[in-house]
């Protein structure tokens, strides 16, 4: 068989043979097989050329995908599946990219964790879930997480929360809110408790004022439904749920009611 035409078509080249067969191949394929117009090719080469072209095309797609940012092995596989690269060829492409260090899940994990340590606020449990979703193996994740000190990250997140809540909630409520927030961000219970102690949250000087402020908001609502003893009990329960001390609540209610 003889090549009668090689024509560039956007990303690929159109190769035509004298038997009317047409193939779409990559530039790498042309170089690898030294293809040119009028060249004779064997039946064996005709089998190898499409396979090599598919692998070359898949690798070029993957490199394009990786060029924007670092990707995990699973992310690259999903991208290739999405672009209908032959399932049998994808493992070869992945291994090729890994051998050239274009894909490195351990490096990806280290960078992901390090970025969080610089400007993030997530604990190890959340990071682990995010990395597992990206297809990173548990062993790689655990090994990388062990190297990180999450105490400083938790402290930074807690200090930011303290600034947000201070002066707006009673000290008990602030502790509870910060503690729950840190747990939700994936920090361990032990780290969370250590951070709460480190913050040394004192009783707010203006907690009495805060009680009055909250009372002004809730009193009209409860006054429409209750009076006397029931009104007082509902007010106490509402304020207690907000974290105020019972002694402070009772002191304010004696003056308020």
C-alpha cells in the first residue's frame, strides 16, 4: 500500500492510502513511522499506525489538560474517558505520563496539603476526603498528612472566628461556636480542645448588655403567647440556649420584667 496524501487538519493529519483507506494521525505518528507521500507501508504498519496515533493523541490531550494545573492520575483518566480514548490504551498513556513525572499523586497531595497550610483553614479529615474524591490512595494521603502540623492551622482559623464572634455572643456560646466550626472543618477533637484552651476566652464584659439586646428582640414574640411564669421560663430557656449564664439571665429579668 502506498500513501497518496498527508494533509494537516487542525490538531491531526489526514493520511490517505491508494486503497481509499483514510486515517487521522498525529504529528508524532508521522515522525515515529517516518511517513511521507508515496511511501509504501506494510499491513503490519497499517495495524500499528492507528494504535500509535490513538496513544499519541491521548497523551497530547492529557498534556493539554495538565498544562493548566497539576492533576491526579484519576483526573487524567476521567478526562481521557470523556474524550473517548480507547480504554485499552489509557493505562499505557498514564504510565508514560507517570514515568515522565507529568503525573505524580504523592507530589500532588503534598502540594494540596501545603497550600492549605499557607492560606487554608481545613483540618486533616476534610483534606483526606477531598483527596480521596480526586482518586488519591489512602496510603499516600495518610503518609503526607502525618508530616503536617495542623495545630497552627487550627489556631489561625480559631483566632479568625474569635474576632468574628467577640462582642456579639456570650463566652460560652463563642467557645461552642468555635469548637463546632473547627470540628466541621475537619480538625480532631483533641486539637479543637487544645485550641479552645489556648484562646483563653474570658467572659465578655458586655454580656449583660448582650442579654438586654437579645431580650429586646425576643420579648415581643413571647409576650404575644405567654405571660407571667410561662413567659419568664420561655425567655430563660431561649437565652440559656444562646450560652448566657443563668445567674446573669435571672439578674437581667428581675430588672426587665
